[in-house]
């Protein structure tokens, strides 16, 4: 896999002050809280784990993860947006406080005149990185895993104007090289399935804890359903569009974009305050394949599969592509009292995502996934056996120094989330 070489950092000695995280293989629903359950379950089993299979939790500033191909971690990449015309005119750049070191997959942040701190990511994209390369590194591994039957999530997080929508949602109608992750992912999926398989999409936005359908704007308060047995999260009221070919998907995406603009104009808000979420459902009929051949931990419960172990299976999986609300609103509202409360509510989902990421990174026994709609939606697609990528977007202007630094710290905490380490002994 393209990014795994980034993780081949020197192995750290298993110091007693470092927590060793081991997760038992294969448990029911893949969600953030089940990750925690598995962490607790495997506490005390550490002695049995061979050193090569250990994943060592990082301390605050350095990261060392065993490059075992079985280990799964949220992959985190950073992308710098090129300077726009204004920034070129004003000669804006952040060279005085930030330095990208793509060859080292590292980013250096200046703390004061004397000190700087280095942060390692799975990939650091400079302003010249192409959409294709970003897709291949950030999204392709997740898409491949979704094609093999696991759920997956690709999220973009960053300040408004730093390139989240460009990276994820760009249609590239005139110039295919500009296509973003949503179009490329569906293109990749269509190229890898057969005529008996199906791809369906829903597209919606989450604003003020309301889920608004972007493919059917009259549906403005869709509710989330969670299957108590399998843990599968669904939106039964959402419009579902069957994807016949790439053109028909691009049309749906364009329709959704228009509806997003119209809805936000009506609500008198900016789209940067809402999260746009594309949900891609894949159903694959695999005549020659048995449940045992499916490369996904889900097979243990049959959660994603219809069928029994000695019969051909229909494999169901889901990909979420999430264009998050602008990160600047988390800690900088400048409001007080009632307005502050309102600001918090607008950002409830983003705040709660941050809390879940912190809790997962700290291996807390409680992951507050029920606090918001966004984290409820992610319950079966982020963490556990699902494969997840997070793209951190930053802009080149030194005006936003503080914002950029806090965005980088968010990504750094997500680097510490170890989804699952399978143990086969
Ligand atoms: P966000 O969704 O994070 O608010 P956008 O994706 O809308 O930001 O990007 C802001 C502006 O910068 C847009 O005009 C977009 O076309 C441009 N832009 C962002 N990333 C790039 C890039 N990698 N190359 C060229 N233009 C970009
Ligand atoms: Mg945007």
C-alpha cells in the first residue's frame, strides 16, 4: 500500500510508560465503541503478543507504529492549497512558521524564535500535488477495502477555503485531471465491479443536527437508524440513486451541489457551516467466493454479508466521503452567551468528532459517539475493522497561523488512532 512505507519508522523499545494496545481479532459491529470494547477485552493479554505484532502507542510528539500489514490505523495526510491570486499579490506565505518536508512525510511548526516541533503524517502534499496523486494515496486504499467488503470513510478537515471541497467534490467536467475524490472513487468502483453488482449513492448535508437530502431537497429531516443486532447504520428516508455510469453519478453530484447552495441560501448560512456527506453502497454478488474468502473482519459475524459460509455470498459494504464543516468554528466563535450556545450547536457534530478522536487517541474507555449525528453516522464506518483516511487541508497564508496549527494538531491526534490489530497466533 502506498502509505505504509511512512510507518516504517524505527521501532521503539517497549518502555513501561507506553501503553501497548492490542485488539483481539474480529468482533461484531465495527464501530468506535466496539474498538474500545476490544481494547478492554484484550487488556492483560499483552504478554502473549509477540513483539513483532505489537503496536506501540505514541507519546505526545512522536509516532511509531509497527508496519505490520495487518495493523490498521486511521491514515492521515496533509495537503497545502496553492496560493490564490490575492495571496500571490500580497506575497503571502507561511514560511516563517511552517515548513513542509514531503520527502520525510513531515511538517515543522515553529513555536517561537528558538523552537520548532516536527509532526509526522502518512503523507505531506505540497501545493503542486495532483488530484490523482491525492486520490491514490488518501482514497484508493479505502476504496479497495470497500470493494473487498469492509466499510470505509474518507474525511477532509480544515479551515474554510483550504481546499476540502476542491479535493473531495470537484467534478472536473471540463478537465478530468481536476476530478476530486468523490468522482474518482465512484469511477474506480465502477471499473472494478461486474454487471451483477450494484452501486447506489445518497448525498446529504448535516447542518444544526438536521440531515437534509441533497438529492431530494424536500426531505429535510432524515433520521438515522441503527440496527441493534449488526450495528449497521442507515438512513431509511434518504433518496437513493442507482449509479449506472460515471456521467449519471456526476449529474447527481452536480444536482446535490446546486441543492446545497439553494438550501444554505434559504437557511441564510454558509455551506462552510455544514457537513456534506456522500454515502456509497456497494452490493456484490460473488458466485465463486465463500464467506471465508472475504478479506474483512466483518465475516466473523456475517454483518456485511447475506449468505452462509458454504454458499456464494452477496457482499454489502459502504463508503462515506465526508466534506466537514470549516474547522475554524470549533474554538474561535468570538461569541458570548446565547450566540456562543448557538455557535456550539452549529458545530456540535464537529466538536463531538474532535472529542471522539481525542478519546480514541487516548484509548479512553468511553467514546462519546452518541453525542452528535455525525459521530452516529460514522459508528459502523470509522474505526473497528473499517478503513479510514483523514485529509487535513491547510492554506498558505500566515494570517491563519493559529488556525493552521490547531488543524495540524487535530490531524496529529488522529494519527494515534489504531483501529485494529489482528492477532493470529
Ligand atoms: P473549502 O472547501 O475547504 O472551504 P475550497 O475547496 O472551496 O475550500 O477551496 C477554496 C478555493 O481554493 C477554491 O476556489 C478552490 O478552487 C481553490 N483550491 C483549493 N485547493 C486547490 C488546489 N489544490 N489547486 C487549485 N485550486 C485550489
Ligand atoms: Mg467547502
